[in-house]
C-alpha cells in the first residue's frame, strides 16, 4: 500500500486524540502513513491531539504509545503534544482577530440547532451567523461579563481575501479504481462550511486550526487520514492561504466498519488494539493482514 510519489523528503504523520482506545481502523491508518513515508525514504511523525481537557487522559496517551509500538509502527523524532503548543495557537488567533476575520460567538449548540435558517454543510448544521452582526460594544460588554464564547471565522471575508484555492489530492492506495495513485487538484469550497469555530468555548483551539498549524510546524508533506475528514481539507487549505503556510498533499482512505455496517469508533466499543494485545494476538501477523487488506472477522470497508 504505497503511493507512487517521490518528494525530496516525504513527511507523513499519525495524529490520534487520547480520548479512548485505538481500534483496528486506527492501526490500519497508522500503518499506511508509516509505510508511505518509509517507501519514499521519508519520515513518519506522531502527534498527540490532547487539548480536549474534558476527554483527554494520560492513560490513553500511554495506551497509544504501547499499541503503536506493539504493532511495529515506529515514528521519527519526538512526539508532538498539542497541549504544549497553546501559545502558537493563541498567537495565530490574535493575528486573525487583528485582521478583522474573527468574531466572538455566544450561541450554544442548542441555539444553532434550533435555528430554522441553519442549512447543512459537510459537518452538519452550518452556523447561521447569529453573532456576526453584533456590534463591537455589545461584544466587549459580554466578554467583560465573563459570558462563555467561541471564536468564529467570518468565512465570507476570509474567502474574499484569498480568492479561489485548490488542494492536491492523491487517491488512496487501497482503492481499486483506475485513478488510484494519480494526483489531481481539487477546488476548495470552504464557504459551504459557514463560519466555523477556530477557538472553542472549552478548548483553546479547534481541530481545524490546531491541525493546520501543527502540520506546517512539523513539516508534513503528505496528510493521510480517513474519508470522513475530506471535507475539512477545504477549510485547512483556506487557513494555509490566510497564514502563508505550505499546503501538503492529501490522501483520504476508506474507513472501516463493523458487522452492523457502522463505522468503527472509540465510543462504540470497536475492536481495540489493546484488546487484541491482551488476547495474545501476534502483532506481526496482524500488521501483515492489515497491510494486505485482511481485517478481523466482521470488519470491512465502510460504504462510501
């Protein structure tokens, strides 16, 4: 499962969040990223996305390291922890605020879901822009009063500033279609996401912001991740353009599903690598099976 691409120095990464046990799908994705870098003579990095203070746990960090080591996935350099990069996120947020591209949002999820005007985008209901029109005085008053708020990007302003964008798409090597392995350019469509959150009420940065900044800081040239994050690439390309960051190539692979047809997920009790470790499964045999597209009984590719 390798891509026929040969950059000067390929850098891939695996970036799990320590909010639960890694399942078979995580192991499969990590192996693909690892093997893609090794085949090109490049580097494979590990990042722990641990800024969700309510769900991230140190024992899950230890579990991630143990699972990857057991599976034979070796990374290069130090592990990057997002919790150690909070100053970098805040500096960029301040930069975007200074450019007039961010505004505070005091709405709750219930408020947004209750809005009859909220259309749906790639990630669910699109924010209807309720707080975009608040005056500076009201925003300052509510912030000073300690009212909980997130920071959203004014997507219309941001897109107007950068214009038309594209990102480089490498179809997943596990697909069997004729285009597999052939790169192409995809026109980014960030407007469809609406005014997304870049700093959450309960976390110092959103996935979109932290992921984009970290990939650039780590020198990642090829981002390999699941199909469920394909839409997010439009947003990440926008942020790269706004912040003068390089844009890596992207590889989105199919997800795995269980016997019920539902995608594997930490919260649904999917087969965990730790469980297989405890059962005495041979890790070399498991890695060989995953590389060959052979999965444990009941697991297969999810429907597109």
